[in-house]
């Protein structure tokens, strides 16, 4: 291993990213956190394996370590584990090391390290990454074949490197746990009783038995006996990290000083903050929780509305007095399995694409390129991907897997709507409560991937002024929407027209509309066509997954189920409606989402009205003097970027895909 430290320059074209030697001025400016300084001491830059780096801190005075294991194929059992050498459980380890009383403290005298590595604990070539927290921001490092490489800090997620490198995964600069909510699918939970170890290879079992930080040494060691904490604790850690980073962002962008005594006349990064409300900047994954008897479940609420955000006591006015338990229609496992079988829901793993003129294994599946994310610099010549079926007619560890609104977007919205307290029960926000409620009611039924809310970003002023009492953002925003061609032409189905109409609706009517929506779902789920309704809601979940799948951060096949009996080409993109039905999106919505994800999968991810075909809206906005070219690039997928550690036999994986920060095998070259 070379004795130098490096930093990576990310490019926005098909040229390779460039790695530069970090000279003294760069080190002084950027390697300023604990880990950056530690790398410059003694021979520390040559600590290059997960095992060696973990042992630096494990059971050492002053340091606390908490180790977690995640495996996307953790659902396999000893009896159904595939026998071929193509199978890999996609096992990764996370070691959170901290000083002080807890991780992600706001004290600059304390630090936290998130050390992420593959299951090959002593390998100096499998991926190894560190996100280093200094009390304000994260700094992202990766061990590459030539040495430790610096990829940037959290605030770079909002600059010229937005959506590049680590930031097409850590979209908002934070560390991420995609399965943030119970039942925490994919994560090892010592208290759950699941045989998580069935997905381990024999080599992994032997390696883990020998690691004292995973298995307590004894004459009869029990695999993973040293792991006593589970994902419930990690959930709290991640929330703390997001909270403290976003609070730092808010202080920098909205306030004159760190005491928050005075708001800035003109806040920074305005569009990135409003994106948390109108776009899906990142997602979390969830699944249903089984009832106490283990025979039935309820569909997760976040499938139908943004419970993640509206459960907030202040922002959740729309749900006050609304009977949300009406959504908890119980689904039996027998009913569930009928639909799973009908749709062919299965768990897949990517393998090398096999020649069409050669015999294929019976469990081999070929799917279009968009069935899994990939690096745009590595997939130009590919038209399809090869997969093997790990398990048929199942969703894996838990039923009814969904994508749901993220904690990061929730935190972003609460930040901008609760800037300063005005009275005991009121806060100053970017938007008034009435306008906020109207925006939430635009496509209320689609908590993620709402093209209707997304197009309203076109009308957002790029700057706002604070006069000491309020911001002028809302008035300018509403006026821009009013001036749109959709409103002028009385297009009653357009989000623009509907938003203006919703501004006229009082809170009680909003609540009645929400209640009517919930009642419609309940009636449908309890009606005679219950099976077809359940299938409809499954198809909606699959449709949302397919919007997500082409993006770089969809790294592992077994992360989510595939509905193999729903064709990948030509199937409708679905959205939820106010009457509780899931219907095909209109052309405008389909085109927006297709082109959006296509842009985000490109080498220069961007979103502009011209690109997405809203020329009429763009012209209207330009007439108002708005900087539409400055719209945020909503790289949606805030998933852990740990690509490439899975199936080592897949050429495409070895070539590099997913988030460059995570992988380390993505194309790059050394600078001079």
C-alpha cells in the first residue's frame, strides 16, 4: 500500500473520475476531523482492512464500539439456501465507534466513526469506507487499491459535487440506514430469533467465529455471540446523526450566527430545503409487522399517505381528529400468499448475463437494464441483466415490502416549517400553515414519487427575503403558479390548478377529505373484491419500486422483491387516487418520472423544465424571472452506498456500479 493520501475529483461526463495526491495545503484544509488527522499519524494510513481498523478501537479505553450486520439475502433458511457458488448473502458490517456518551454528538471535542466493510474482514481489496463525524458534518473516506481516498464532506452534497460520488447515496450529506423502521428487514437482530446466519458461506462463518468483536472467544464459541445490540439501537443512532447534521445545515443556511438569535435576510440553498417537501430526495424501506399470533398483518400506513411526516404533533394538523386506525384492515397470510403467487413475487440475485444461444439454468431470469441500478460510466453497452432466483413466491423476511417517505425529508420539512417559535403553539416557517396544508393535500395519496408535487418546484423562486416578520417566498410562489399556462387555460386536472383551489379550502374540509380517503380504502379492503383490491395495492408497491430500480443506488437484487409475472416493459405506472384506487398515471406524470430517473442515472444528473418536457410551464416561469436552471437535482435514493461487495462472480459488479463512494471499483484515474 502506498504511503500517500488522496482525494477524488468527480466528473460530470463519461471521462474517468480523477484521483489526486493530497498535498500539504489540501490535508490542512480537508483532513481536519479525527480520522483525517489519525491517518496522517505514524503508520496509520497503512491500516487498510476492516479487521485491523476495528481492532484499533475495540475494547480500548475511551472508545465505545457498536457493531451491526446487514445482509440483503438474510431471508434464506438452511433448507432453501441455494447450493451454487453464485449465491452471496450481500453481507456487510457496520462499526460505529464514538467517544463521549453517545454517537454523533454536537460537541466538537467528541467524534464518531462509521466504519463500513464487507464480510471479508481481513481483505485489503474488498470495500472499506469511513464516514467521520466531527460534531457538525461527516467526511467521507474510502480505502482504494492505492491508499485512503477523501471524497468530500456533508456540505459538498449541496455544491458542485451534488449527486456525484458519495452524494448519489448520501443525497443530503447524512449517513443512511435504508430500513430505518421496524421490522428492520435485512439487519441482524440478536433478540429476533431469526436464523440470520443461514445466508453466510462457510468461509464467512469461520471468519466471523475467529473475530473477537463478533463472536465471544470460548471453548465452544457461538457465532455472533459478541453482538448484543440490534437495529433498534442503530435506528436511534441514525436519527441523531441526521438531526444534528440537518440542524447544522439549518444554522448555516438560515441564521446569522450559531446561537440562532437572528434569521438571515436571504437564506441559502432554498430549493434544496423545499425539495424535502415537494420532491422525494431519498427514501426508506419498510415492511408490514406481523400480529402477535403471527398469522396476519396490516398494510403499512406509509403506503397510503405520509405518516412519517404527519405523525409530527405540529405539522400533522391534517390528521387531527381523523380516525387513522380505519386503515388497519387485517390481511391473513393465506390471502397474502395468493396474491404473492399470482404476481410471482420473488427474490433475485444478479449474475453474469448468459449468451442466448447457450442452455440456461431453470432459475435464470433475464430482465431489462433498468431492473437494477448501475454506474452510467459502466453500463452504456448493456441492454439487459442476468439474475438467478434465490426464493420463489416470497417477499423475503417480512410481508408487504414498500418504499416509504424518508426520515431525512421529514427532518428537512420540520426544520423549514419550525424555524422560530412565534408563540406557545405557533412557529415561523417558510410557508404558512394554510399553504403547507394545501401543498400536502396536492396528491396526498402518493407519499413518494408524486409528480404532481414535483412539478410545483418549477414555480419556486430561487431566493426569498425575510423582512423581520415573514418571508416573501409564499406570495411569489403562489403568483408564479397563478401565472402558469395550466391555470390560465383552466386545466382543472393540473397540479397547478388544484393547488390554487386547495388554498381556498379550510382545515376541516381537508380533514373530511382525508377521512373519506381512509374510509374508501377500508371499504375496499373489507369488500367482496378484497383479493383484487389487495393485488391492486401490491401492484402499486411494485410500480413504485420500478420507478426506483434504475437509479445507481439500487445496488443489490435481493434488497426488494421482483414481481416476475408483471412484464417489465409496457406495464402501467400506477398512482393512488382519492377514491382509494390505484390507477395509471397520466402521460405528463409518466413522462416526468421516466425522464427524471433517466437523468438521475446519467453521468451528469440534473433536472430542468426543458429536459422534462414542461416547456409551457418553463416559459411561464422564465417570464417571472425565476432561475429555473437552479432547480435542485433530486437524486432520490438515500440508501447505504455499499455496492460491489456482493456476488464476486458478476463481471458487472466487479466493473463497478452504484455509488462511487461505496464501491471503489468505479472507473477513476490518477491525476498528475
